[in-house]
């Protein structure tokens, strides 16, 4: 029987981002779980994520993984990719597929856009004590830029506030004395794959390659694609690449 798969969404989102993306994996025989990270469920209070740490998110996913009948495969998008890296360092998993993942502690950015994003948070005052509202214009310009307009606006309508603390731990890791997002998969025998869009400016190829190298993971750059690998045109090819990798690498390592 195919191993279960847990798909973990990124910042400001929810499990809904995988509504279509999960279908090819279910068709291939996998049980697919698409949990909402704590504080991200639709209908929760707008401040529900206030004060939550990346460590909280990772602990929740690690517990969910440990509760499965067999070690699952973790699939994470953007910040959810970092949550998956952290969870995989806490519990046994069969494999780790990372889609445009946020980098762990110690991996520096490579572009002006990454630096602007990291330092831009500080213009908001004590953002780490707040739930930060999504910036629809930035999402349109960078994350959702390749979606058709109707789909783009539908996604924006479902966005949730994100924990400022989690954003700080992710984007300003060099200021975090607790090294919250530090990751080590050494000796865990966990096959890993990172995929990144050629045109991604949120987590660009150069930075994702560094993350992959830190994990001992393979890395593939997807021509013409941007950040929303779970839903922009070409997402079926992304899912297919992961499924091929599961057959080729993860099952062989079992």
C-alpha cells in the first residue's frame, strides 16, 4: 500500500491550497492529509495565529506524522516546506518533497527582493507580537502572478493572517538566538527533493539550491514557473515529478 502523504501549506494560507494538487496523489493510491496549520482554519478569529512559533507548527505536523500507521511522506509549500523540514528532524518520515521551500536557519538569501521582504517586516512595528494581515498586492505580484485573474482573486479571498513571530523566525533567522528553524536530517535516511520555479522571486532558485544542499536533497528548477507551484499553470507536471520521484527514490529506499 502507498505511504500516506501529509501536505503542509505556506504562510497566510490553509489546507485548501491543495484541493486540486492532492488529486493525482490520491489517484495513485496515497491517503492524502491536508491539515490547516494551527490558527489558519477558515472561520477562526483573525488573531488566532498570534504568538505562534515555527516550532509550534513543526511540532503539530510531527505529531500528525507519528500518528500515522506508517511513516508518511511530507510535502510542503513555501513556509510549509520549512515546517516539513523541521518536522522531519523530529520524527520519522519516508520522504520529503519541498515546493519553493523557505530556507532553514543558516541559509542566507541571494537577492534584493529577499532582503527587502526580511527587513520590510520591521516597518510594521512590533510585528512579532501580532497576527500579520496578508498583503493582497504583494500576493498578486509575486506569489499568485501566473494564476488566471478569477482564480487569483479567489485565492486572495481565502488568505489568513500569519503569525508575526513565525515570519520573524523564518525571514530574520540570524536575529533568533534560539535557532528555531535549525534543521538536521543527518543519519535519518530520509530521501528529499526540492522543486523551485525558474521565475520565483519569493524563494529564488539560488536560495532553494542552498537549502537542498543543506539537506542533501536533489533540486530541480522548473522552467517558466513562479512561486505558486501547487496551483499555477504547470502544477500537474509538478505533481507528476513528485510522483515519479516517489517511485524512483522513496520506494527504492524503503
